C-alpha cells in the first residue's frame, strides 16, 4: 500500500509543497483558509510527517530543552503537561533536564551542552536575575522563563505576592491564633526561586494591614516526611482555635493527616489553608489558592513558539493570578 507523502498532500490540497511544510511547522505566514485545507488533506490521507526528514530539510532540531529543578513533584508534573501540550501541537519534541542542584545548573550554562543544541530553551522557577545581569546565559537560541521572572526575556509567571496577600487577608479574618508553614529555600540565591519569598511577603503585608500578628511560623523542606514532622510541631505548639496557612498543598495535606490522627475537628477548632490546588485537594476538602499551572505553562510555550516563528519584539511578561477556593478545611460546606 502506498504511503502518502508530502507531495500527495500538496496535490490534494492544491498548494505547493512549501505551503504544506509551513503548515506542518505551524508557521504564521499561512492564510487560515489555506491552513484548514491542508489540514483536511492531511487527515484524509492519514499523512504522518517524517520527523527525521523534517529536521534535515529545515536545518532545525524541532526539539525544546526544558530545564527545571525536579520532575517528581505534582507542581512540575502539571507544568510539564502544559508545556508538552503546546509543543506537541506545534510538532516539537521536548528534552527534559532536571537539574537537582547548582552544579548541574552551572554545567548546563556551557554553550555546547546538549540542552543548548535544541531550537529553544525553557527554564522553570529559578531566580536567574543575577545570571542575566552578568550575561552568563547564552542567547544563541530563544528562551522563556516559566514560574519565574527576569528582565530582558519572555516570562510567564504566577503573582505569588498577590496569592500571599489573599491568604493573609483570609487568615486575618479568622478567630483565634494564626500560624504559617513555609517551604525551606536555598541559601544560594542563584539556584533558588523567589516563589515562597513572594508568598511570605504578601501574607505578612496583609496580616499587618489587618493589625493581626502571626502566633508562630515554621519551615519545612519540600518532602512528605519532613512535612509530617513539621505538622506535628505545629499542632504541638498551637493554641486553639487556630488557622494555619501552609504555603504549599503538600504541607497542608500533612497537617490534615496529623489533625485526623489527633481527632481534631478540622474546619472548626483547626482551619487549614493551602496553596496550589493540586488534583487531590478537592477530594480532601482542602481550602487553597488555585494556581492555573497548566495555563501558565501553555502560555510560556506559546511565547517561545512565537519567537521560533520569527517574532522579534521586546520581552513579554504574562502574569497569572491565584484565586481563593474555600472548602471544608476552613469550615466551608
């Protein structure tokens, strides 16, 4: 059986091979009506592009490198889902580089590493302001930051300061004592993020404006065992009624587990507010700040794809806002 070729698609659609190629590459210089005609021909013929030939013909790798701290947390799984969704629609493959520590980040700054052989680069979460100011990041390929911000580069970011303010305003309105649990961040300011720093600043600003003080603050590393250990410390020290703002749902979930083990009435004597709205949060009745993680990631990918399609404008910043979702952990029905 004859395997359909790009020439077959071009003949059926009544266009040139170059036009079909531009449609396959998601190029902007194609009229929408023509694009739809070509896509219809592709579907009718069940044409599957040859990715190897596509790379050779275009002189491009059709690969995007994604550098991120880890890949095992729910947040980064959701972030990758959003990024991969957009890149796959544009027929780009992704190469994922979990850096884990500063030494790997430094290694990937080299201009000849595998990460820099891709057509574009996504960097997630890192506080890269210093690196940009020192011109330590190579600029031979388009780049976008996601869940981070730096001047001079396209960014898709969450307004974590606003999220912290919303949390602070809610906690300030609750009776009794107030507590907060923060995620431990790196002492090395290059290999870190400002996410939790911004959440903390917003939270404390809102509490201060309301004339409320925080009865106690705790710090946990970002893993389940540490979160449960800190949850024990929080509830040992708490005076009830109490409201606890946990700056990540992982920490909030540990508080719910420990409260259940102690027989505490969650939503009455203990109220727990998280941040993320992970997929399991609704089932557990966790009140939290919802982050549109997948939408933020998709927008970051869209910014990068536009650069790959020829956009030469100034750096763009897309900001996403968390929203408060109230459930039974704070007394909502």
